[in-house]
């Protein structure tokens, strides 16, 4: 699905030509399509409509408050990994009953905040964390619902930096250790240990690793629930792969939902999914201006006003983002071209190809598919401000994050 496409040679989303935004907003800026976010969310909602499922959007992929609010209005809950994401989700009116809290290093303050705000489930990732949650819940005089994130020792085929399901990854509690924890009611009186969770990584295209983890988890649940129904909630995580390379590799979401139905006794459990990237990825672009063009012998450099601090994925994961001029030029040039940012790092390279459009200095480019892990991973590196974010909704566009002022960026520093 393309939410940004050419119309009469100009890139458009919904009813807005992106060039018109550049007349009012300083580049670089992120730009999102409300329709895209709603459509992607509803595709998942539809696939899971016959299963009792909470769709907890992984806020780490893009936690802009307007985006959280828009998804909340469509029925989304939230998967958060810090108290900051939890607070943002609550501000966006996401019902605490639809919030799960994951992450290997939750602090006591974060756990306390989550319990006081009555969130649905905390996913514990170590035995020590279980004891801490139990202690805090006891001090608060409540019983908190908790899930154990298991480490199934199953590796999804993906970039090594976004694989999370193997024993050499820091995530979860090893599969072999969790059974006794569910039966240890004596140690965990202030925990209702009724959830099981896993997340084997991000950007997984193949259904097979999911099948394997479902089989393994289902066997474990059967053993644990043998004499008493202890586990009631199964959190399947996120990680549905998306097609950055335009290779017709759409994740088979309906096949995945059917696999859930065939793998578990769905009538007897409540499910959680934690999709992030598959909701936000192609609903956002990063718009940038070409500052300079230069050649080093046979190599051409297009230098833009956005860099790795604005979009970290290419530098961090070598990831590919398609780049298009806002106004299409028919000509392309066969020449080795790097599109690079202004940051003083050689890894500040956004794109590399043997051919690119014959663009000119002063023109604008759109870095496609930047809605997920774009803005949310950006930083102030090189003392650069966080850029503005724009949301298109039909024939309207609004600023949903202002360009950070220099004063705001240094406000917490002491001279
Ligand atoms: C626990 C957890 N859930 C969900 C996600 C979202 O993954 P994705 O954006 O690939 O759907 C992540 C991301 O790594 C995660 O760590």
C-alpha cells in the first residue's frame, strides 16, 4: 500500500502535495498520513476480528502524541517499554486496561507508576524483576497482573540487531526456567501470574519461526495449565515484516492470524499483539532539502539537510529507504551516488546506488517508509534540533510536533 505517490509528477499524500508543505515548514520534517495509519491499524484489527485480541501498538516505533491519539480512537492499546512511553500513552487517552509494559530493565519507579495507574499487564523479563513487581504490589496493597516474557530460543530470520528470541539475546526468561515460576504462588502473592509473552524480533517475513514459537509455547501452556488454568493471556509480540525494498514481500497477516487460530485453543485465551513497524512504517516520510551536490572523481555526493540524527536506521542497521524527489524528473543518471547528511560521521549515509534521479541543489527529496523507528529514534547529535512533524488528514495538514528551538534543546544544561 502506497500512502505517498506521484500525481502529475508531484509527490502527494491524501489530498496534499508535499511541495506545498515545504513552502510553510522548514526542512527536514517528518510527514505522516492519517489515512495510512488508520488503514494499517484496521488491516490488523480485521485479521484478528474473530479472536479476543488486544492490539497494543508498540509505541517505540512512533510515539508522537497525535499518532497515539489517532490510533487510540481506532481502538488501539499500547505496548510501552518505559515510563515515558506509558505517560505518553495515558496522555493520549489510551485505556490503562489496554496497556502492556515490556522491557528488560524497568526501574522500581517505573514499575510503581505502572501499578498505580492500573495497567493491564507487566511483562517480566527476569526472575529478579518478578520479585520486585511482587514487592511493590504488596507495598501498594494490590495484586498486579503479570506476564512472563519467555525466551523461546527461536531465531527469526532478520537483521542480527533486531533479533530477540535467542538465548544469546538479553530478552525474556529462558523457556526451561519458567514452569516452576507459574506454580510458585507462595513467592508471588501480589502477582496474578496469568500471562505468557514472547517477541522473537522485528522485521520477520517468514511465518515459520512464528509457527515454531507457537508450538513451543502451546506445549508449555498445556503443561502449566494441566491441573488449573493459570495462564489466561497469550502475548504474541510484534515483528511483522514490511517491504522496504519493494519486493512484493507483504507479511501474510491473515495467514498469521489463521496460524494463531490453529495453534492455540483461541476460545479459552485472550491474546495480545504488539505491532509497531507494520502500523507506522509506510505512513511517514522524511522530507529533506538538497544543500550541495559534488563529485569525487566518478562518485557523486548529494548532501542533504537531514542526517543520521534525524533518521538513524541506515547508519544503525544498514537499512534501505527508497528516496524520491518531491517533483519527479524524468531523467536519471547512471553514476555511483551517495545521499549523505551533514553529520560528521562517515556512517551518515542515507542511500547508496549506481543510479539516481538527476536532481539539483535546492530541490527536495522524500525518504520513504520512515514512519517507524524514524522520529522516535532521532537525537540531538551534533547539537541539532529535533525536527518538526506534520500530519496530513485529507486536504489538511497540521504540525503535530514543532521544530525544537535551540533554547529548548539546551534548557536542561548547566553552564
Ligand atoms: C517487546 C516488543 N514488542 C513489540 C515490538 C514491535 O516490533 P515491530 O515494530 O517489529 O512490530 C518490539 C520491537 O522490537 C518489542 O521489543
